[in-house]
């Protein structure tokens, strides 16, 4: 929408003489508006149709490439839904039509005598109303996000964003002044480029705002997503402290396996324990009258297990555990379990009544252990079985170095499964990374569109400024310096959009995290991915330079005399 609006604004400005002639011979403002709107409607429909066709063509091309690589997607292949086609045509046409409304209205309001001039120049100064409106929107938006209720955070973010868009021309003028000392070192072409972006601040703002939106959304998703990801992973990891867990399905964790794992460098402890699937019911459980809660019961050296795993008691003590007694996990224990009786049933139908003397605090490690009894009680209930699970503790920071060695040992036993103690946290982190990258990949498409807009606007601006550029060449400015001026102008526009987008995204992301912590006491730490943000800055400004190459070449394509005579 920004790109189309900017393009039509420049085109209408260049055609003011033509529109003035139409008005002079009797065309009414309503007819001029209707003509331009119909033009936008036709262009929007043609562009949307081409977009749908190209999109479908790329989809079939992608399927052909995957087929050539031997990869087949599930289902019956590509199915072209009429809804997709209609949506593409409708949305593209409507956006184009709406983008033409303001330029058409502006053209209809221009008096014929005012339009009969050689070139279109932005003459209206920045109004005080714009400054006040931008300041109010930005101030109220920031206050709503930082100090308002939950509903005000969303509206505050919207007001802040709209305020920055409204302040675009102001940012263009201020930016040209801020960059002026640096531009002066680049010579005359640098100073002229700075003056050019300030001479048409609305056009500069509209061009950079398209880039600003894409960069803002990429930054916001990256900052907020990384903060939530780090918080989620850290929270999950707090419930799991064992570095690795090995489990045997149908076999045992024998002494030979334990010795091999102990021999791995940086492995500090391997603590096995015995485990059996059971169901638990009774007055001490969360479901005292039901059919029994599915669980497991374990036995082993509880002190050694708690040294390397997250096994803490929230009620009772390990010293209280004796024959005929049990420690229940918090997910199974009832509201007042201590002293209550529970009945356990194993897979063979055997049962045992046990007295609850403690409750194990919830953690991912406690889920693996389940209920805990002493060895004589376990032997009498289950039998003298061998260990089937073990926790492995390694030196801090050595997990990545020792995992391959541990995995090689586990791979020799098909019944052994090796998992990291924080596997769920890693999985959550990978999901967040995927979502962030996927969303950013889609948002980067808007950055590409914005760069197309920069190429478009600069090209049209050069067409409008042909006489001006020709005069610069007449008074001695070399063609390569003219092209350099255009390139600097493009880099300045992209720098304004990129820097403003990153700054707005960083603040909005921080404000969102701050608001969540303030209203929910979640305690999410603010994560600032400096490397990613630096990459966004470099890419935004670098791609702005690439966008200038075509307009720069066009700036000196005309002969000097032809450029001077251009109207």
C-alpha cells in the first residue's frame, strides 16, 4: 500500500500539467478523481491477476523441483482453490484502489494555473498539527504500554506505531540534519543527497515507511520471541537438573554399561535405579475413590539421585522412609497425604498397602522416578529386578563434548534410549526458533517489497528531476558524482527506515515484556539479540544501496541538452 501510494503520488505530481490542461478545457474535479481512481482500479486488477498467476506458477515449479529430487508431498498434489484466486484478486485490487484515493483527491484540488509549471515540488511546510499529533500518539502509546491495563498495551502499541508513521516527514527532516556532518565529508554529492531527502520529506517518509514496517515487525518478533523463548526454556530447565537420562526398554542397566559410562571423560556420576509401572489409589491420592492413578514406583539410593537430579521433598523427609512406607509425587498425592494409606497395583495384579510419609516436589526428574519406596518394600512387591533407568551427571559446560561419547555407548544397545535432561526445554527452544525464523521469513518479503518501492520512487524522482540533474551536469558535476549522489540518497532513505524500524521494534518489544511482567509477575527477562539486530541494520542499509544501482544509472542516461529541455 505504501509503495503504490508513493508511486501514484509521484506520477500524479508529474502529470499536473496534463491534468491542468484537462481542467482548463472543462474537466471537473470529480471527473479527474474518477479517472485516476479508475486507473488505479485497472492497474490493481492487472497486477493482482499477474501476482496470482506467478504465485501458482511458482507453486507448480516448486512441486516439479521436489519431484526431480525424489521428494513427494502427501496428498493428491496442488489443488487450485477458487477462494485463493478470488482473495488474491480482491485484496490486491482493493489495496491499489485505496492507495490511489489520496493522490487523486490532491490532484482534483489543484488549480489549473498552479499546476502549469515545469516540475512538481513539495511546497507545503511541515504543519504544527502534524508535530502535535505525532507527539501525542507516540507519548500516549508509550504511556499506555508501560503503565496502562492489559487492554491498553495493544492499543498503546498501535498508537505508538501510527505516531511514528505520522512523524515520518519530521524524521526525514531531522535525519537529514543529523547526517549532514557525515554527508559533508562525502563532498558536494553528499550534501545534495541530504538536501534532497529533506526537500520532499513526505515522499521520503512514505518511501522509508514501507521499509520501516518490515524492519519493525522483524525486530519486534525477534526481540519479543527471543525473550519469551529464553524464559520458557529456563523455566522448563529449572524442573530438570539431570544432564542425561538412559532408559532400557526390555533390558537392564547392568554393571558393565555403568562402568563404560563412568569411564567417559567428564562424566562425574552414573546413578541407576529400579522402576516399575503401577497404579495408585487410596485416601492419600488425588483420586481416592477412582480406579487408580497410573504412575511408576522406584527404588534406589535417593540421596545419590537427588545429588544429580531435581528430587526435593516438599513434605516429609527421606529419613522417615522405611518398610511399608512411600514417598508420593506431588501430582499423585492428595491435599493432606501424610499418614494416609495408598494401595499400589502392579502389572501382574499384585497389590500392596503403603503409608505416605512424604511428597516429592514436581520436576521432570520426579516424573521419571514417580513414587519412591525402600529396597525391601520394592523387592517384596515387585521382585529382585535389575535397574532399568539411570541419571548421568557431567561436568558443567561439558555436555556437548561428552554427548557423542555417551551416545556411541548407548548405540551399542538397541534397548537403550538416551535423552538429555533438558530435552523438553531444547524442544521448546527449537520450536520458538522455528516460529521466529518462519515469521521473519514472511516479514522479509515486505522488506523486499519496500526495496522495490525505493527503486520505484527514486526512478520516478529522477524522471521528475531530469532538468535539475541536467543543470548539475552543465555546471561541471561529473556523471559519476551524479550517480553517487543518487546512491547516497537511496542509502539515506533506507537508513532512516531501517534505524527507525529497529529502534521502534526494540522499544515495543521491551515495553511488551515489561507490561507482561508488570501485570502478571511472570518475571520474563528482556533479551536483546544484538547480533541479529546488527544483521538487520546492515542488511537494510546494504539492500538500500543495491536498490540505488538502477536509478543511479538512469540519472545520467539522457544527454545533457535533452535533460535540460525535459519537462
